[in-house]
């Protein structure tokens, strides 16, 4: 019998009863094909990899992170409480010592939900990754947490929640915000006055694939992680940077996701975006799960994978290197001039535009 080198708990919740519309990109099929793939490939026959049901979160869990308008009960449906409860269950599996790592494959996602919540933005209502982190801090005590967001869209919600928290490092790798929603996530957005340099954005040019992402991870993410010395590393694992995703313009493959997962070494991984429900998610989810279990996921090959997709053009390659050099310089020596706000009567105030779906 195949045995995982690292024990892994997979929390699964496809949210059958929640959807924006039957044809919306964020619908229940996002995870149903993954469920079939895991069964067909025998993932849970691997010794040390087990499936778990989510627990149901509470409105108190939500209010630990968010100010909800008009209130948390109006913002959250049952599926949101189970989705965030699934992320919390993943955290409990690791912190209780039952598993070494955990993967929460849950929906609805959450990384666009900001500190103050008025409704749905970017398919997100409440920030399930932040809610999980704050639950763990409440139960297990203070800790330095690094959240690495690999979703193709800027992690603006997690950024907003932790904008002024020096004990939470957010690194967001995303498609250049000048080309995609939500239009934020430039390198100079470095955090608030008490957490300057703890909010790191790596905007990558359209067309970036496996080699470009791994270059950014190895040359920017890992050095910053080493400097921050977190007690916990969390991967907010959006999978919409896949070459077949209908909403984005990147070129990652399932093998690339596996390599990124291995490099980050996160204890907890929470699903965010990813909307190629046939050609990407079943394969990327499987590759990530294998990598978390310490197994080789290089044999996972999705439909449509060609040698051209694996090539990184010189123009894109040059831009990736240029961006990474800039981001690392800013992270190591964040300029006070990057603070986009003013001090008024002892308070730091900034103005921003927020768009809702």
C-alpha cells in the first residue's frame, strides 16, 4: 500500500445548496469533478491521507474578523458557515496533532471579503482563510502567521483584514492588476503604519507559467518567509492561474501547482478560486493533495497540456525578473512614502474605492 510521507487531512465540502446561478463560474460543479477524480485515482486509499467532513462555524467566528452590514446573520447563509467551518476543521486537524497538514476543499471562497462586509465581492462573502487564522489564534494563543495567496486575483480582502497587523504577513502572487479584477495589488501597497512591509504584492504579467511562478517563489517568497520567521504558513490556494481558466490569462499547470505547494511548505491550504471545472480543478486539486502528502504529483497531466504551455517567453521572463527584483527591494526596505493615507488627530486615515458584484 502506498503511504504518504506527510499525513494529510482533506476536508471536503462542495456546497450543493449554494450557487449564484446555474451557469455562474462559482457553482457546485467546481468540486464535484474533483470528488470523482479523487475516488478514481484512489487518493484516500493512500495510507496517511484521509477525508474529513467540515464542522459548522458560528456567527461569532465571523464577527471575530468582520464588521457585517447590516449584521452577520444577513451576510452568511448555511453554506458559508460550513465553508468557514471546513477551514477551521482543517486547522484543528493540524493543531490537535491528528494530521501534519490539512487541505480544505470548500466553497464558497472568501479572499475578496474585507474587514467591513456589505455583500458579495468576487464571489466571496466572508473571509474563510482569515476566519480560520483568527479562530486558531483565539484557541491556541498568539502566533506569527504567513498567508501566501496564489489565487490569480489580488488578495485584497485578506490584505484589508491584516493591513495594520505586524504579526500577519500576506504575500499575494497574482496577475498584473492593470489587466484583471479587482485592480489592486501593486508593489507599493505595503501595509499600514505599524505593519509596513508585512503586505507584499507580486503582480505577474499575463502569460506567466510554471517557471515564472517558481522563480517568484524561490527569489521573493521564500527569502521574505525566512526573514519573517512565521509560526504558521497558510496557503490561500486559488487555482485560477491555470492555463485553461476562463477568467484569467496565466499559464500554470497542475505540475506547477504541485511544485509551488512543495516549495511553500504550508501546514494549512485553503481553496479559494479556480473556475476551469473540467480541465483544471480535478487535476490541480489532486496534484496539490499529493504534494502536501509528500508524494510525487508530476504524473498528473490535465487535458490540453502541450510543450508550448510550459515555455516562458523572453518578454514575460524579463518582466517577471524585473517585478521580483522591485518587490524584494521594497519588502526589505519599505519606504514610508508608500503609506497611502494621512495622520489626522493621531489617527491614520486612508481612502479607497471598493466595488461589489
